[in-house]
């Protein structure tokens, strides 16, 4: 088993759950976590710290390492981000406390989701998946719409917590659906969820992408109506970790 891959899982947990995560793992501070986890996994303590710093930009605690994320980090986020704290903690504790688990089929399956394929040339990405950048972009858009009534005039309805496939509705004689994406710098790529892409295809010209770039310096907003028609998106099939419990038909018949 590649200890670096296991260290990435630990680093993601420490980044996402921060101080509470330290408490849950029984560590007094970051330094102790890096030191002890590094000793257990046979990696340098700074390796875990640097990996945590790479995950920090998508979490609200620290600014983190401000550089493009490589594919391995992006895939780790995609694989781990939907796990609950309890489920991810169980995986991390098993990694840190059980040498058998570190060699187990389960650990191999998990790390295979983000381990680097040596046959594929390493690439980097500027994708902003979630976190402070996205929230800043949404607030910038709200203020911009209040001031300029663009990309359309009307009542702005916040739908971010409804899972609609867009962040806002602008209601007037017709409804415009707005999805906000943020970039920390002046350029970079973005990700649409499959639902966002499908809803954009459904609403066509009534669906607008609000792209907020250069957020940390001088924000700029660009509106792209009907983005699935104008942008050449590439479909990616992403595998995420889900914990399930199976019960056999034989067991059910016995009850």
C-alpha cells in the first residue's frame, strides 16, 4: 500500500474538519497530528501538512496553498467530499490504528479512486470545486445584481439550498436561472455537476452562467447565456465513496 495515498486521506480529514477533527482523533494540535500520523504511516510530517494545505482552499478555516490543484488532489476531493464526518473519521482511525486495514482491500479500493495513473501525463487544473471562493462569487453576484439588474431585471430568489441545478432565479415576465461559478485568479476551468449541465440544457437561453473571476483582487463578472450551447464541456465520470451495508437474501429469510 502506498503510504502517501493514505496520508492524503488523513490530510483531507484534517483540512475539512479542522479543530474538531483534531479533537476527534485525539490530537492536541496540528503539529502533534502531523508528527504522529507521519510516524505511523512512514511519511514525513511535512508531507501531511502540505497535503492538508492543498485541500484548505475548499474549506473555510485557512487560505491554504494557493496554486493549481493537480489531478490527484481533485480526484481525492471528488471521492471524499460527500462522506459524513463519522464515516470519514472511521476510515482515518482505521488507517492510523490498524496495519491490517492499511493493507486491506477496502483501503486499496478507496485510494485507487485518486491514485495517479503513471501512464497518464500529469496535468494540473485550476478547478474551484467548493468553498470560500464559490461563496465569495455568489455574494459578489448578489451585490452586482442589486446594483445593475444584470443579467436580467427582476426579483432575485436564492435557491442555493434547494438542489435545483442553479443558484438563483430572477423572476420577472419570465424566469432566468443563474448558476454562479468563481475563480480566484483571472482565468481557470470550472466544473458543472451533471444536474447543473442537464438543467442548463433544459432551459437553454433562460439559463445563465455568471462567471466571477479574479475574486481576491479586482472581481470581474461575465455572463454566458445558454452555456451548454456555447461552451464545449467534457463529460467526466466521477466515482465517489459511499458506505453501504448489505444484507443477503438468506439472512432475510431467516428472520
